[in-house]
């Protein structure tokens, strides 16, 4: 028996080699269950409890899906409950994470952040954090320096790239976009609209992995969740 290796993908980068600071890439986020329950039935066992506080976190694995760093991974936790609170008694970590999750949805579906139409607002309502599992969006990746000499530096999500930013279409097409290191001067980007999450009872989303926004439809009729809780677009 012969093995034809001509069509094998290029070998992966050496273990531990970091994605360069400021790299733009399309990434997919997978959730790694940590055993702690979230706020909805579909989030049972999904969260990871902090060993140092009452914080609960979403343990996320990001995989670059296209381009020169395809298949490369990095990991990051997002606080979704507990931890330090602001003057209103709200979790500071959750407010930061909520803004990041909204941006991921906008990037994945192709919604501009200032789109506050009813159709857009419905897309930003999720029935549970589990529905973020598998979401694919445009990202800028940074290198975070370790403050402990026993640990290496690591890649983290610097920011989500939104549809109103010039680099967005090229990133979503999988093209190479010149990196913008995090320690470089601030990027010139369109003004960001503060999060305007829908306060209605959570409904199921009708997300699409396409960089163009889908036609406005009732989310309950277009994206009933699969038994595992993930939105229907993951299987489309």
C-alpha cells in the first residue's frame, strides 16, 4: 500500500510559537465546559468557577480558520458572573464580556454596531451562552506578556473587527491583512455605539456565518436550537 502525501497540508508551526501581535484573522470560538451552571438551562455545566473568587467564566478556545495561521489556536476566559462590581453593584467582568459577545455577533452576522433596527436587535438576543459555541467572526489577535517568569507569553483576543471597519470584508474572505500591533498608535476606526442589548425575553437567534446580514425574519421561526443548544446556523 502506498501513501500519497502530496496533498497533505503544510506542517503546523512549532509548539508554543505565537501568532504575531496585531494579526487579523477569521476565528471560530468553541466553548469548553467547566462544570459550573450558568443562568439558563442550556448552560448547565458550561461555566468554569474561579478558584479565587465567586466569579464564573466562559472558557473559550479560538481557532484561526483561514489564512497563513489557519488551525492555530489560543485560549481566553470571559467573566460572566461575579467578581468585582461597579458602583451599581453589577459585575464589571460581565459588562466587559457582554460587549465582546455583542461584537462577536455583529461581526459574525454582518451587523453594523449602530444598527438598532428591530431585526438587528433580535439577532443580539440569545437564549443562553451555549449559543455562542461555534460562532465565527473577524478578530485582531494580540500577544499578552506574562507577568510570571514561569509562564510564556500568550495570544489573546485584542478586539473583534466589526463590519463598519475597513479591514472587515478582507478578513472575512480569508485574505491577509497587514497586522496592527497592539502597542502601535491607536487605530482609526468608526465610532463605536455603546451596547444596546434587547431587554425582551430571550428568543432564539437566527445567525448566519455570512459576512452579509441576512434578511429580517422572525428568529423563532428561522433558527430553532438543536438538541445541544447550538443555533441552527452551525449545521447549515
